[in-house]
């Protein structure tokens, strides 16, 4: 896996999404807006009608059967026909990786022809119903519906690598090097000063820089990666617990203590429960 591909996977582990509005409507005046720059993302499924969308000066003409994402921070103008207004399923949502917006004010509309319009209508209808319910499970289902629709739009529209724009920037490229460095050195002691030096930052600046993109401070991330490796080794190998402790750079007693604090069970109990 490339360094940037590795970073993309790490970033998505810290993805959070929140639906802030969900509705089905065909009202004419409610969709006509000029040069708005919303702080939230919009997701639409166009069921019928005609109109246009202008994102940062580029015009698009969404058709019935298309799903589209209008990123937060982009300048948006929308217009629909008075005689044949769009019937549209839609939601407003926030999506962030750590403190970083998922779509990071992208300069374009993400749009696709959906392979199964009936399925998209059903998912949107369920999302709208669940959004009205404030219960915990309804919130999870609403988020799951959103993630399904976002994945469908990005996949069907050929945007599977859309995060490359994020990971190919200078800052994220440097961060990819830090993550690779950590992965290759889990068995030896690591300190924040050592990691900060890789990107030529003072530790006081490096810690919030790292947390912005990954969601946790660097040394907490190192600990999480060590526990991930330990759990894999306990589940899928016959290495002794002391050998696994050595692989993650810890003395056995300290490893057992940290592992139990992280998982709620001892390493031996974890091994027994996963086999």
C-alpha cells in the first residue's frame, strides 16, 4: 500500500457524520438560491423535474435519477423550473475527519446516475423517517443511510479516489510519512519529539497539527496502533504474550496493564474469546 493510500485509510477511521435535516419536497421557490456559501453539505436525489446547479461558477443540469453532493464552503446557485420543479429527496449533513471537513470546500459538484432509483428512494425515505425520531438507534440508522448514499454517489460517479486531493497536499503528505514511520517502529520506544522532527515542527505545534487530521494526539495514536497490533497477534498467531509485548515495545507487566485498560480484559482472556 502506498503512503497516501495508507493515510487515506487512517483518515477515514476518524470520520464522523451528522444529519442536520432530511426531507422530500417539490416546492418551486424553496430551491431557488443565488450565490449561497453554506457551512453544511447538501445531498440530493432528483426524482423528477428540471433545473440547474452552479458550483463555484460551473453549471450542471441534474436529471431525474441522479444523486449529487454539494460540498460545504462552495458557492452555490440553484434554480428549478416553475412549470416542472424538481421533486427532490435531500438532507443537510456535516462530515469531518478529525477537525478536517471531508469534502474540504471541493470546487465541484459530485453527481452520478444511480443504478437502482427505487433503492435510493427507499433509503432516503427511511432516513427522513428516522431523522424525525430522536432515539439513539434512529440516529445510528440515519447516519448509516447517509454513509450508504455518499458511498453510492462517489462510487457510481467515479469519485472513488476523491480523497487523493486531500492526501496529496504538502501537509498530508508529510503526515503520511509520520504514520508510516510509526507503523515501522511500534516495537521500539517512540517520543513525540522524534515524530515532530520528521515534519520539522516544535512538539507544541506538532501535537495539535497531528490531532487535527487524525483525531487523537500522536502518542495516543501510537498506543492505539500498538494495541491494534497486539489484538491481531493474539487472535491470529501462536506467539506467546511476552513475545507480543516485545513486538509492541513494552515490558510484559506494562503491556498487560495497558491492554486491559484498553480492552477491558487481559491479553490471555482476549485471546481465548477470539478463538
